[in-house]
C-alpha cells in the first residue's frame, strides 16, 4: 500500500515541529502583572501533560501546590478552565475566549498564543514558540520528488500559525483549528476525493494521542517514535523511531523496491514453470 502513496497528510506539532516549546513573550493586559499572568497560566496547566503546559510551568519556575488548584477541566481543542488560588482562570486559544465571551484582541504573532482570563476578565496573552524540525522542509521536498501528488497539513492550531508553517515548508494546503474528530472527517474527505480510490492511498503522519483515531482511519498511519504517544504508536502501521519526517520518503522507496522484487519473483517463477512445461510438451 505504501508503494501506491498518492497523498501525504502531516500533523503539525511534534511531527513537523520539534514539539519542544518555550515561552517567548508574556504580555499582561488590563492592569495584571507578568507574575500574575504566569502564575495563573501555570496553575491552570498543572495537571496537563501537553508540551505547551510544561513550558508554561517551566517559565513560572515555582512549585504550585496541587491544593491550590480546584475545579480543573480540560476543554478539548480549546484549553483549560480551573480555579487557581480562589480565582477562576481560563487558559487556551482564541476559540476558548470567544466561546466564553471574553473580550480580547486576537494576536497575529509567530508562535502559539495562550490567552488568559482571570475571573472572566482578559488578563493578557503568552506567546509559546516551537521550532520546525531540521529535516521538515527536506521531508516535503523528498516526497514531491518521489511523485507524491499532494502534501497537506492538519492541525488544531490557529489558521495564522498553520499558514506560516505551510509557507515555510512548501506545503500546498492545510486545514487549521481542527478538533480530533474534524481531522478524521477531513481525512475521510481526502480519501474519498482520490482520483483512483482502489489504487491510490493516503498516508497520515502524527504523534499525539489525539492523532490515534485519524492514524487508524487513514489507509496508512505513521507515528513518530521519539515524541509520539503510546496510543499513536499502537495505532500506526509504521513507526519512525527517531521521529524524523524525512524518513517517510525512505519508507516509501523501500516499499516500492520491495514491491518491485515481489513482481520480479512472481514473473521469474511463472517464467521458469512455463519453460519447463514447454520442455515437457516436447518430451
């Protein structure tokens, strides 16, 4: 199936990017201080294992007692709601702020933006930077050189962030601000749109637990072994052990080479049988 790859769809965070985040900017608003903003964000993310949550706790740099955080709730593809030191904190993306009716200004900056609201008042935003993997652009170029017809990207990040990454890597199209179930729906649409559904295959490459359903649904699922979650690795057909996206092109070349050897063996075996049948016919 890999030898018949027509479309490759990448997840962004942890697949095309390092997945190692760091706080690049802390921008308080409405009278709040940087210390208050970081404390609220770190407290809200205390139970999350997402790399962004880790970067926020690391930037705050102080221990947060678990008893200080109550009513913790993860809102999928939006962010976190929690009570930190007696104050309600919302920490997440622009969708979370809009959903909760928090008056704020959407930021068009390089990186992932975490918006913070304290007691339903906009407290500011934090910019978290994530770097592209060194071989990400090379991965896209190699796939195109192999004749892969389409290279796309799906991500839960904001459209502006996704657009910059796609432009930097030469990816022809992307879908942003997707929930896990949206990724599955998009992949199903892309599979249905393949010109020759029986012969052409779609490959999805991801790393997170949210990618497990779409990895399973795609014709072929590829997981990142380095940073990938156990769920994604278990669901995948192929695991890139060092997490290098450029290795996908090598996998496809190996698949085509293997398929070529299989056909050689089949034709050779049938040819030899035909030759001996012909000899037998003439005694």
